[in-house]
C-alpha cells in the first residue's frame, strides 16, 4: 500500500470552518510522511486540467422499483414521523487502514445504495413522506480533497455525484455533511436505526427514544420476512455461485491435503470475489473432528484422506444477498461405513424437514420433523434411552443435534433477526419466505457416551428453501445430497 500525503483525519483536507483570523486551517500532514507540504504552485496545478467526467443519462438500478415499494410500506407504517436510516461509516482495522465497507441492511434494503456515510431520511409530507438520500458528493478538486484526503478520489476511487445518484436510485440526493446540523434543528417525532452512525445519533440524541427506535428496526426486519421477486432472483444467483464454489473446492482437495483447511477457504473465497461482492459470512471449512465445532472458522487444521470435510459457505451477491449451504464430503471421495450411516440419517432428517416447508405450515414444523427423525436414529442406535417422545420432551437428543434446524435467509445470513418471536419462530410460513433447512449430528471427539467409532464425526446438510404458492423450491438443488450421489459427483469432478 502506497504511503500518501494524507491528513490524519481523512474526511477533510482543509478545515471548512474559519479560524479566529477567518482563514482556513492548514492541511494536516500524515506524521512521518515523505513530503513536508504542498507548494502553492502544485496546489494550483492540481485544480485544473481535468476532463468533465460527469455521467449522464444513467439507467436506474435493477431494484429501484422494489426499493420504492419498500419505502412506501415504511411510510405507511409510520405516518407523520421523520425516519432516519443510516448506511454506517468505515471502521478502522488497524492504524489508518479500514475494513471493507458493508452498508447496513436496513439502508441497502430501502435504497439499493451501498456506499459509506449515506443516510436515508423520510420527511413527513401532506401525503406520506418525502424521501431524500444524503450522500458524500464527489471529492472536491478546488481544495485538494480529491488527491490529498485519505478518502479522496485518487486514493479510493470515484464516487457518484449527487446528480448521478438521483438517476441511479430514483431518490433526490443531498450532501450528507449538512445533515447532522439539519437534524439537530428538526422538530416533531423522529425515529432512527441505531448502531451505524454515531454523528447522526448524536444530532438526534434529544429527539428519539430507544423504544420507538426499536419499533422501527423491528418493522424493517419483519418487512424482509417475505422476499419480493427481485430478492428471490438475487438469492438464486447467490446459490448458483455457491454451487460453483463447492465444485471448485472438490477439484482441489488434493492441494488442501498438502496444506490445510485454509486452501479450501481461499478457493471458495476466490469464487465469491469473482462472481459476487464477498462471502456472506466466515466460511466453515471443518475437516475431521473440527466438523463437530459448529462455527469452526479458524480453518487452520489438516485435511486428511479418510476424514469428512464439513463445508458451510455462501457467496454474497453485489446487492448483498447471501447463500448459506452446507455439504459434508468424504475427503477421499468415499464414505466409510460409519460415516455413511450417520450421513444418511442426517439426509433422512433433512428430507423430512424440507417436506414440512409449506405455505400455511408453522415455522417450527420443519425443525420438529427433522429432530424427530434424528431422535429416532439415536434411540435405534442405542445412544439414548427411549421412547422417542420422552427424549424429545426432555431435549436429550440435543447433546448430538445441538442447534436449530434452520433460519431465515436474505441480506443477512441469519436474516430478520430483530423480528418479533410471534411473527418469526411462532409464525406461519408464507410464499416468498426463504429459509435454510440444516439438520446435523455431531459426536465430539471426547464424548465417552458413544462408541469410539462415532467420535470425531460431524455431519450437517444444509439447503436454501424458498416457500412457493404450492410448496417449496430448493434453490441449492444443484448440489447433490444423497450419499451415493455425492460420491458420484465428487468422482466426476476429480476426473
């Protein structure tokens, strides 16, 4: 990374407020930078000689009509109230480097814009609300911001102008730097989505309450329970790329054996970055007994022939929708007898769970169906004393099944998390909902209550299921699930 002549605070090169003498503050230099300053001649040179790069006649983003409908639903829910939804700010990784930015889900859902520091404001109007998207304009060439600021155009790339943003997102755009002062003067009821932008929250500190703000977050979470057509299409794109990522991994398992789980992690990440925005969550590349750790993301262990590889990974699209798929694969391409026995039990449980995903069914039904099958297997194998109803009532199967059988999926891998329990876990499935079905059995390496041959084996099978008008659609059916089909698929990929 190049060392820039940049200020210690990147958001401004020259302080736009005058000092006591009415003059601008001098440019703040980076400590230990190689240049002592900027000559007047260089500053003048950098102000001129640049072509007009304004983009005109832009086509609105693909989801513009959908984001408009989402804003209309939000407006109807909170009439007469000012609603403030920030995108969030860059977060420091170390010293003067930042983590890659990801806009807040609430903001991205309502605007389609994914840039840092943005804020959507819905101002109450005579009818409904007037929406404005507040953004950073293009970096200033007159004061040198575009080449001197750490977030200037020549350092991190071009931003859209406000006029361009209006064309893309179908929302009037204004300079976000003016927003905190305007909000501090605002009157009337206000709600803000908290946790993303401290400056915006500070400007509203005396105007909002935690309870009212939480109602806004809950509404936006529940609004995402049912996906529209655009969202369903994006989820399918995410899954399709994920399928290709799993194929990539199978093709290089020999290289993973020569190195570690990190070869698997890196292989899948390449697919995610080439075809999408990123991975949707930290990839779980768990080989051998690591498969019994539900969120094994260290991915620093060995990959050995004869062991199972539990790969739980998902590609995130450029619009921030993520897949979430798991397969448990024999590293050498063939399940052992005990591995197949456990795998087939999980497959049978998943089949029961998927069949229970139907419009009008209770959300809990698919979990209960899968857990019953797994419990029946545990009793049949003599690992827990029956009858099955007793085991389920006491939850004794959870020693080996550990987790719930699925969750809502969307812009968050665990989507709609702020929704009320009565509309989520205790709710009813509707067409357009998308959820995972992912039963598992995990026999820890140190579990002395099971025979030795079981110990260190972990199996999970996970697919992304869209509820339809007449049943469901498995978005990830491009990956085989049945044990014999998995073996044949792996053999074909290995040539």
